């Protein structure tokens, strides 16, 4: 079936080349697998060889036994068999099934590995034998045998040590619409210990039994799917309910199951949306946290705060490249000297790391994102912000111009298009809780945001710097008279707030796009969060970030439009501020202004 689909989509010659290349690569993997499995039970390999060479009746019996082994070697050899990459060699009148290596010598010949013992094929004198593909005959298969092999492969997948592989095999059998697979699944259910896989097997069995001819079994299967909340069975149940030839009780049970599953799906979607809102709210919280401190301390509206997010995200991108092949850039300036364009560039060599060492790049990127954004914030404070304290309108215009300049710099160094930041393997994937899919990357973001909030609270409440920050926020002039170096406090506070934005950018690189304008997508929400929570209030920022983030996602789902959802959120904020102009938790100050 696979070959037929490919031949219909590519020229015949290209297909031959593709098939040969696939066979060579596959054989290389199989040889590695057979070598790795050299310590397996010799009787298992012997049974595998007998299944290849036996007659029709005995093949079925042996393949049935091999299906219970769960052996990766058996799986890979059977895959080679159905792809015509398994060969039989006549050694002194005895046929020996072999696989060919992918490494050829100067004459274009390769070694052969025996299936029955996993050793290199040798003659009677112990000399290693080498062949060309044309020298050997592929082991024959027909439609019946391919079906038996596929059943064996399915059974092996059901015994795989990885629960995800077993679950995928169960889903495949459940969607096959072949009643003969019910017995296979029920047999596996008696041995399965993993709760999620057992649930999948029960769903698959009930889904297959919808195709039974006995109405009582169909009703029982529909009721079972309703109890399990089998989301993947809705289409099959709807098809059964609309079938005019089905008995009334069957259609009634199918309709009841569809309604129950759709109600369950609505609940799953709601909590999934809340979870996504919490993850986005956590990022918004980290962004707004620094903004709340700097805004409350300096009275500066920093429109370039969003670009600090981009600084952190691009830092993550650079670190990823440095752990890989390296990072380089070239910038052409719009100037000429003696007829030659001016420009500059830089190339940093990479570590060419692989495996766990490469996957650890994100752990290094997190503190570097904070430090890089903090340094950028410190430069911004020394060059622009320090002249605009307590002048919100002027600071808004000036930092807006700075944000445009920084966006253009990002385009010059990294390009106008988005860049790709790959998540490390330990942040990929998800787990399910009552059918709600929870991504590891979003769980990580939520957990890390909690740590950041706790660390910020410790900084403000339990350290001398925090005491100075709170004193300057309450009354700058009085603090200065008491000997507080307000300029130094301003620099450190602004750098800390910018560093938090850089951390948020590193988080966003794992769940969104990284581009020159990414900061502008979040700066408005960050300011709304600060105002709703109360300017300078950490507690208010926490509640506002969670409310704005989760509310935005929920309203987008309810209204069916991202734009409409954001408009509704904005309208709600406007009405809220009419009621409480100071926000949720307004900061009391000793200043008269």
C-alpha cells in the first residue's frame, strides 16, 4: 500500500532510487539492532529464522508466538521482510536468512549478518563473506504473509516498553474497523498495567464493537464510550446514529453517547483554555513585574520595555546557535567610502554540542537572557531615562523612539523574518489530566514564573536593596535627604526590571515566535496589567496578570474570534478603572502629588 501511494506521486526512476536508498538505510539500522540484541535468547532468533524459512502453516504459528516477545530485533527484521530487504543465502545446501550491511568495500560489496545468531556470515573456513544485492534473492512474501507479519508487528508494538508506543498501537488497531483485533486488544488489556493505556484499550475495543452485527453489543459499546468520554469516537457514533438501518435502541444509545462526549469535550476545552491563559498570564506577569517596579519608582512610561523582551528572546536564539554550529551576522550600512559600501560582521564558532549537552543550552540561556536585557536596560537608563524622571509624557515619546530604533537594529542583525528557537527535548511533549493536554513547556513557564515572583518578593521585602527601593517609591525626596543614593537605586531597579522582561522573552521563545516586533505584541497588555493591578503593587500585578491572561484566552474561545476577545477584555478594563481608578491594590504614598 505504501509503495503504491509513492509510485503514484513520483516518477518510476525516482521511486527506484528512493526505494534502494531506503532499503540500504533500513538495513544499516537493522544490523545495528541485531548487534545490540546479540544477548537475547538464542531460541528467539532461531524461531525468527524458522518463521522466515518455514511453510505456510508453520509460519502462522511461529509468527503468533513472536508477537508475544515484544522484541525490537524481531520487529526490525519483520519490517525488513515486508520491504524486501531480507535475503536468503544458500550455504552448503542450507538456506540462511541474512541482512546486508550499509558499508560497502572498494568493490561495492557488503557484509551479511545472520538472522539466526546475529553474527557475520562466514564460509566453512571462517572467511567473512561479502555480496552485492544482486547476488542474493529476497525472501518471498505475498498478501497473506504480509497480513500475518503486520499482525505480528502490531502485537509487538502492544508489548513495547514505551507506553506512548503501546498507546499509538492501540489507537491504530481501534481505528482499523477490523473486528478480529478485538481479541488482540482484550488479550493485551489483561496484561496492561499503565492506566492511560488501559483506558485507550477499552476505548479501542468499544469502538471496534460498534461495528458488530448484534444490536445489544452495539448498545453496550456506545454506553462504554459514553462512560469513558472517548473524544475520538464522536465521528463513529454520529455515523452510527444517522444510519437508518440501525435499530432504534442503537441510534438512541449513540445519540446519548455523542451528547455526553460533547459535554465532556466542552469541559476539556474550557480547562485547556484556562491552562493556556495561565501560561500566557505567567509570561505577562514576568513582563509586568519589572514594569510595575520601574513605573512606580521613577514615574517613567517605558515604551521600550517590550524590546527588552526581544533582547531576551534573541539571546536565547544566539545561545542555541553557539551550542550548535555557531552564530554569525553581517550588517551593510547605508554609507559608502571611495565607492565601496561600508559594513561589518562577526562570526562566533559553535561548540557543536550533541545530545544532553546540546539540550542544556536553555539552562544557560535563561540567566544570560536576564543579564543581557538588564545590561540593555542599564544603558537605556544612563543615556535616556535619567533625564526624564517624573515626566511621563516626555518619557513615553522618547522611549517609543528608542523602541523603533531597537526594532530596526534587530532587523539589521537577525533579519526581518522570525527566527527559530527549538525547545530542548525535556520541554517537548505533554501529559494529560482528565483529557486536558498540559504541555511541558507551559508547565515550566508557570512554575518558573512562581519562582520569579517569590524571588522578587524576597528582594523587595528581605534585602537592604529592597528596603531602599520601597523608600524611594514612597518618597524620593525624603529618602534622598536620609542619605539614600537614589540615582544608584534607580539604575539597579531599572536593570532588574529589564532583566525580568528578558526572562519573559526567553519563555516566549519556547511557546511563540521570535521576531523584531514581538515586544510590541505584549507591551500594551503589560501596561494594562500594571494599571489594573495598581501602579507599583506586586500583589496587584500578580492578580491582574492572571486575570488578563486567562480572561483573554477564555473570551477568545467564547466569542470565537481573537480580535473580539481582546476588545471585550479592553472594554472590561475600562469599566473596571472607572470603578477603581487606582487599580486593585493602589500604593499609599507620603507624596502630596
